[in-house]
């Protein structure tokens, strides 16, 4: 509800409940503040924002004064200014006078207000605090002589990140900020997100990487998008002499509002790493060493070998693996190369290994497989948040910040996960079912919803089909059997069902803990059932939220680097699809039969059916299941091309290696987890002769006689808008003007779509599915008595191609490790840091052990970054063709 204020005689409007400071700033009126930071709870500690409110007997802190009715405010009077000057003088009296050499100079608020109030020499002098600066390595300088005790760093760590790695210590003049028991940050709970550095108003916290490299006016600042997870955070990159000096969160970003995680803030050293690929590499015999060659020679050789394979074995003897780390434009041209030029649908990418089950499950039940709402809706509207099968604190930290803010607003968090994750600590309800029992758990919730008539009858009647069949089927579902197998009490499930069904707006968030099973598609459809039964979909704050793991996995799927879809999820075998793309691409023939998927392509290489493979920006020798089998397949394939930024594990098996640009060295667009298409901006010039991926593909197509007339990457963007109906209004003109648009956007005048399925589903009505429980493929036995599950950790990314080249991250991560339950460790006489060998029917891996209470007995967890897939099997979900990474049988033993 709107409320009217008079601020310094100016009429201003804001929302009821906003503070005076917030409304003033929204209306272009500056009120000084040091302790206040947008998005954090105000505490009025610095007193610099004092203002006069008519009717109040004393001055009030504008940052913590909520406006509930019309008031009159004065922000500047001689009295107020004198108080502010005194406050700044008192702060300066205990502050070093090294502004001339301080790297924060020019961006320091204390410096700004000292200048504003004309303070040249503080009136107050005397003893200064004696502060011992503690280490913040590997990323943070902790210069606490400059600390003004504003508390911003403590608040952001506690309220937003939820770590509480730092806090106030001491009293009075001895008050200071400490981590843990006054220890170094590495010894504390710190996750090195850098948000404390982001919010620090002075030079007390700074980036180690930027030390001695200049001050704010020495840098060129470029706004772009973080290259890591699917959140799509806006970042501001400070560049000097063609080198990235530091990264800060971009406060104007609609996605993250300036907050970042450790990777987004600090993990950029790989861009200038000496091991970057700088020239094309070629060898005509894999026993030989790579030789540096020209681009012409490398591309000519690829054309020669691909043509030879195609003529001898047909186009389906060739295949391509694209990348969720590359731009929409890169991926669009990659699939176009294979479909238009090579004439095969054997093109896929790593989404097959993470969210293929989401695509196939939701396409069946809704007709569309993307996140149905925006991230902002979670923060501002959602009342009940169910997080299942995703350790969002580590995989999408910024999304976990939004969930914490929702909880501050009063939302209820429910976590359903076999592991006890960081989010479980703040959940109202935390359930830990036995691994692999998701179908049972969510069918049980559905049965309770139907039994207790918690379903939305009007929504079901008007927008859902299959209800009667579902109701009859669910009658025979046994809650007691589900309770026994899943290991959860019926009463706890009833509580969850009631909260979810009766909340005004409920949302379910999931990721690979749900999808990476042979029943992944089933798992997704039982989640969809809950939303359809309760009507918790098709309205703001309510829906289904598959969280994407990589920066552009949503966009790569949208672009059609999927074996069964052309761009925009248009099925390969449909006549209208083929006719459309024949016309768009001006070609007579296009492949119609769905192609091979990731695991099938690798198997095809092993069996000799795939003779030539082109991999762009992916590293299957780490990411794919049963790595030993993948290696054998890559050794057998006749001709392998790898296009990447480093000589990865996979590239070492290639015949030709092409040097590509990092995201900081090229332009284009990424589409984040909430379907938001955002502009990527070049920050530095490419390393050596590296080229943007789209340009490499364009040049290769030219070698085959296809002269694609793209003058810049933005010509490709415009072709995408013509190819994919959901991107029709997302043109290069709009993107270059700075718009960040959520698809579907059917025309250029359309503003985009925050909430999907408001009036109808793409398939018409939503479909309820009757899903029976199926056991995992490989369960423990006498020889392999443990369950192995895999996942991600906060300090690493995917196959470590990028994070593995950042020394600070390796310092945080430490040695490759596995987690084991305390009781299992005690029984096996294992201590922390003991060396163990984990083995399965496919391979063995040596790591150090870490004991934990976050896992159930009998379960071992290994971050997949550490070659964990040498142990996992390649059995697939029969519908989505996604491997079951999350469950396999294993053994563990201590080694010397």
C-alpha cells in the first residue's frame, strides 16, 4: 500500500512499511549512512542518518524508522549537520590518516563524508585502538585498523549468508571484529563469499588479488554476467592493462543485487593462467605430440576428416557435444553446424546429465520444462518453500540468500533430502528419507492431500486432467509401506502436506538429487502432481523451480543442443519443425530422426558406430558416468576435436584442439535458471589466438561451403529470435540496451514473463501421472556394502576446468575427500584425514576421509569434481536417458 511523505518539502511516495531512508533514496534524496546497506536489516548503529520528523520529540534514525502513515521529514538542518560532523570526527579520531595511499580511496564512505562536512583535522585525538590484523587469506585483506565497527560485515554474514563466521568481540573501546575464537578466516566457518568485502564502507576489508594494482579511478569497469552457476549474477569487472584486477557484485542486477559467492567474487585467475590454450593444436597420430598450427590448417584438417567419415559411413557416424558454459549464440550455431551442414541430430550436451529428467517429466505434465517463476518471487512472495534434492547453499549460494530473506519475511522452509544440508539448519521441517525413495515420499504427500481433501477442487476441475484416475490409483498406495521404506513418519509427512497445500503460495525447488536417478523422470512428475493437485502453480510465488547447475544450461537447452529438439523445444520429427528450419536456414534437407544422447554418443564411440566426435567446452572424462569406459571410448573414436580454454583431461585425447575464449573475452547472451536472458560483455582481449566459440563454428561451416553471413555475434542473437518462438521478442537491440528479459517473450514490444502458466499450460491442461515406486539400479550387497552418492561443493565448479586453475580455491578445497558417517568411521576405525580407497564394480579412487553427521549410516559422499564418476554406473533413465549418478554400491577401506 502506498504512503505519502513530505521530505524537505518535496512530495514523495513509498510503500507502507518502508523506512524513511529507503523512500528518500528511491526519490533521489540522499541521507548519509554508514551502517545501513540495502537488503540487510537496519540497526541504526552509526547514527549518521538522523533526521527530524514532525511530531517526534527527538531526532530519529531514518534507516530504522518504518513509515506507516503520512509524515513530514527534514533531512538537513544546522543541528543535524553538526551532529553528523561530530560522528564522522569521532570515527576519524580512531582511524589511520592514510587516505592518500589507501586502495579504497575514491570509494570510501568515511572519506566521502569527511569531505562533505569539511573535516580536515579531527578535533578529537587520543589513544587509538590497538588492533592485530588477522589473516584473511587466500582472498581477503583484514585491515582492522580502518574498521569503523559499522557491523555491515557481521550482518551480511549472519543474515544473508547464514554462516556467522565473524562477530563483535570485546566491550567499549576494546570492541573489534573477530572470526571464530579470534582465529584466521581459514580456521573459521568462513566460506569466502566476499560479501563482507562488498558491503564494507571503508578499507578494512579488501581483495588480496587487487592489492597494489590501483584504486577505483585506475580501472575500467565493465558489467557482465558471472560464468559459474545458473543464478546468473550480475558482476562488475575492474580491468587494468587487459587484466582482471577484481570483481564486485553489480548492485543494479535484477538477479543478485550485488551479492555473490566465492566463485563469482574471486575465481577469475584462470582467465590469465599461463596454461591457457593460445593456438590451435594438431597431431595426425595420437602417439605423437601436439604441434601448434594455424587456424586455417586446423579447420581444413577437421573438414577433411569429417568429410571423409561422412562419405564413408554417413552423417550419423558424426556427433557433437555442446556446452552449458558457452553462450546461447555459441550453442545455437553448434547445433546448426550439425543439423544444417553435417545432417545429423547427434548433438547433445551436459543437461542430459543433470536436468534431462526435468525436461521430459514437465513436458509430459505441463508442456514446458522451465522454472515457472522468478527468483524475486521466492524472496518476496512465496510462503512455503520446499527444497528437495539440492544442496542450494553450496550449488547456488545466491539462491540460498534469497531463501533466507524469504524466511525473514515469514516464509516456511521445508527441506527433504537424504543429506543434512546447510539449509536444514534454518528449516521449520527437515526430513531425511532414505536415498532413492523420492517417488514414495512425494506419492505419500499426494495421498495425504487427496485423503484430507487439501486439493484445490476448482483448479483441478478447470485446469487438470486425469484426476479421477489418479484418485482411484492413489487409494491403493500404502502410507505404511512408504513410511517403512523411506524411513519417515506418516505424521511428519502429514504436516508437510498440510503446510504446502494450504499456504497462499508454495514452491518446490529441486536439482540433481531428484533428477540423477533411473527414475529421474518419475521423480519430477510426482513433484508436478503436488503442484497440480493443490493449484500451487500458475500464480506469483507458486510453482516448480528446477535449479540449473551451470551458467547457461537453461539457454543451451533452449538453443536445441538436444538430440530430440530443434531450438525452442521444437521436436525434430515434426514436419512443421523441419519446414520452418529448412526455410530459415535456406537448405533443402534436414535430419528428422532424434539423435543420440550424451551417454549414447560415448557408447557409440566405444562400439565404433561414432567415428568422429566434436566436443565444445565440455570435459566428459570428469563429468560422465563410468569414466574408465569413457576413456576407452575416446581412445577408440577415429577422430576427436575438442574446443576449450585449457588442455583438459578430454582434450589430451584429441586429434585437434581449438583454443576458445572465456566468457570474459567475448560477447553474447546467457539464460539463467529463471529464464532471464542477459547480456555478456567482453572485459578483456582474448588470450593469444583464441577465438569466440561462435566465430570458430562459423569459420568451420565456411570450410564446408556454408557462408554464414554473421557480421557480429548479435546477428546470431537476432536469428535465435526468429528460430525459437519463446525468444521471438528478445532481439539484439533490446539486449544491447541492457534489458534482461524472461522468456517467453513473443514479440519485441513484450516485456517478458515472470510467472508461467497463469491462464493455461502449453499442453492445455496439466496432467496428473500415476507413478509406481522402482528401486535404484544398484543397491549395496555383501561385496559393496555402502551406497555412494555424489554432488558439488561450494569452492569448486563442474569439472574444475576453471576453478582448478584458481590457487585460492584449491587452498580452501584442500585434498580430494569423501564424507562418511561418524558411526561408520568409528566402526571401521577411521579418523579425519585418514587415506582411504573407495571402490565399486567399475573402478577405485583414493582420497582422504572426513567424518560427518550429515549423512545416514551406510552412505558415502564424494564431490563429483574429484573424478567420482570413475565409480558410478551408466544405467539410464529409460525416458530422459539420464544416468543414475546419485546411487551406486561401493566399498571403503583404509590404505597407508
